[in-house]
């Protein structure tokens, strides 16, 4: 049995309270992981081109108030 299948079976066995606790933990875990990935990408300069384009568009009067 693959690891993911074992995890799925374990999750299926959780009672309501434990499932809620797991869900809350996983949401925080996933959010933190996403934040770290975005930060690492930013430090590597992966957003530099996009930010320069956005600033240029703003300076050219192409931005609109939200």
C-alpha cells in the first residue's frame, strides 16, 4: 500500500473532533508551506520581472483604483 493510501485510510478513521483538529492543523501547515515557497521564490528573483512590469504600468497611468 502506498503512503498516501495509508494516510487516507487513517484520516477516514478519525472521529469528528480529531478530523476537525487535523483539518485545522493541515490548513495552517499548507498555508505556512505556501508562504515559505513564495518567500523563497521572491528571494530568488522569480517575481522581479512581474514587479517591474507592474510598476511600469502604474507609472504609465494604466493602474486603476480598486
